[in-house]
C-alpha cells in the first residue's frame, strides 16, 4: 500500500488523506509492516464506503483487512437511519453471520495425544464439510422457517445442545425481527440439507491447545487453562446466506437510481434503511444470522457426540460464539450523545467492553470474548473487548489473520498434499475433502495472526487473553 496516502494517527492507526466526496474519514488499524503489505484496493474500497449516504463517524478497517466485495473484508461502518442511512448487502457479505465458537473441554494434551488420529477421523466422519456437502438434518420449508426465526434456540429445542449454551452466544442465540417471508425460494432450497455442515473455503473445525495465557484473571473467568484443549468451529449460513446476498445485491443495484443514490462502486449496492427494500433485506439477513447460529449449534452437538464416544471424561461446554458479516442495530455515543445506528461488520467481530448490559452476568465484569482465527498451521487467539470508551470503531475488533494472498495465487504456489504432509510433520492432522481447498488455505497465504492481534490491542480494540495452537483441523 502506498504509505504517502496515509497519515499516522497513533501507534496503530492511520487516516487516509481526504479524497473527493468523502463524507467521513477512512481509518485503518495497522503497524508499518501490515500497512506496507496491504493491497491498495483496501484503501480504495474504504474510501468508497465513506461516500455512502448517512454514514457516521468514520469508515474503519481492521488490522486483518484485505480486498473484498464492495466493502473491504475487515471493514466496519455505521449508518444513521434518521439521516438517510443505508444498509448495504456488500457491507455484510455473502456468508452472512459467518462466525466462530469455542468449546472448553477440560482435557489435557496428555489425555488427548493417544487419540489424535481417532478424533481426526471421527470428526471428519460426523461433521460434513466441503462445497455442496449436505448434512444429517433434513428440513422442509416450514421447519426451515422455524430455524430462521429460532436460531440456536430452535436447535436446543430439537435436542442439539443445552439451554446453558444460549447465554454464551451473541444475542442469546437468536436475533429478533427475522423475516423468512423475505427470503427467496431459491435460498430456502439451498439450506434444506445444509444445517449442521461446515462448508468450504476458510471454514474449519479445530481441536486446539491453549499454549499461552496473556491475562490470567480473564482466562480464569473464561475457564481457559494452559495445556488444556478447546474446540473451535468456524462456519456460517452456507448457501442460504450466499443466495440472500446475491438476490438483494441485484435488487439494490437496480433500485439505487430511484433512491437518488449514486454508487461509487456497483458492489456497494445499498438501500435506505427505512425503505421497503432496506427493511426486507434486514429481515432476510436476520433469518440468515439465525440459520448460522443454528448451524454452529448443531455442529457443536456432533462434536460432543465425538467426545462422548472417544473421551467420555470430557464435557465440552461453550465458551462463546461470535458472528462476523452482519449488520446490527445498536446504540453508540457519537459526539457525546447516543445515536441509533446500523453497524456493518464485514469480516469484523463485535467486541463489547466490560460492563456492557448486552453481556451475560458471567462475562460482564471482563468484557466479551473475541475469537480470532489464524490459519490451520499457525495459531488463534482469544481476546476480550476493550472498555467501550476506548474502542474507536463502534465496539469492533479483528476476526482473523486476514489473507495476504488470494486463493488462486495460493493454489498456484502450494500443493494441498504437500501442505497436509508438512503440517503432519509438525503434529497437526488435517482432514479435508479437497486438496485444492487445503492449498488455498495454506498457512503462508495469511498474515501473521500475532501481529494482527498486537495491533488490535495497541489500537484499543481488544485485549489478549490466550493463544491457541491447532492439533487437528477438519476442512471443507
């Protein structure tokens, strides 16, 4: 990225030098190394976001940001409906509510080590993963509509999990105002057999070891113990979310002139929040969020079944579940007064600080867990939200390491089979239906997750609690 286009705001924040028609500043969180390595398109896309109607404060890009569809991945922007603010399907993304949940096992590495291969094989058998893979749950349209409104609550009522899980899921496991009637028949059809499946791309299920504790007090509250294992699940709303994004992006592009919206980029197709189209998109998007929450809940059930069969002493319990790729109605202080805003987080995680009333009692004293995935050959992190007053990005933080190479470039550079072999030599077992998919997700195709997290902490977005390293990885 061209350094001269950015002016330093602090040790980990940069502001894009003002460009034509920018309504608000564009702010990027990075150190010198991350800034230099970023594609210039990130800055171009972030500047385009600042040109959308009703944007408030600034458009933000997280330290894991990279080029995306419309918004950069890692982009955060908030819009005021009372000031003509818009909702953008490109600002949410196609994999609506792609997210991460982590389970505590209480099991030590020594207890697990003799069963590594058995777990890798058993989880790969139980949890369908890969492009177009269907699951063990078959739903008709009426049942699927219940999933769209019930979220993880629906899954628990069907026997997939425990009521205690719901308190450890963002929004209590169910977002309100979901509208299955605003979801197309094609989107319904794509989800009928996909509940309880991982999907492809960067989605994964990993058994990980807690290898470092950075905040002993917060780790104790969360139940994290150095040397014990956790399980992390990363997936979203599958074909349903993709179809909703496709349907509404097309409709928003065609409707923009009638709303008087001049799009700086067709991929930023949007509609006023208070328009019929805007409300319909929000209703469909919330339906997809609930499907993603149910999806991760059902996968959690398969994981617990695997532990029950192979290591019955373990009782995996949910640490937390967070979503990225959402637009949520929230209240934030802007210029000293509270404003109702619609916050887009595309490849970014909500990171509520200590004392936030939206957190369950057990977490309110320390803040919201922020689950940051690395690559299958590096590490992942558990953070907690920084105090709300210190977070400049509407209570948001990074969501992963962030790609440094495109999937096409990665697949040209690495062989999937060689990646699997190299990781096996390091004690990391990979199970995948697609060797091309493994090559696309090669560890070196991502930025340093350690550097990303250091920047997030330096910028006041979140605080480090623990570092995790992979032992078993199930990929699509």
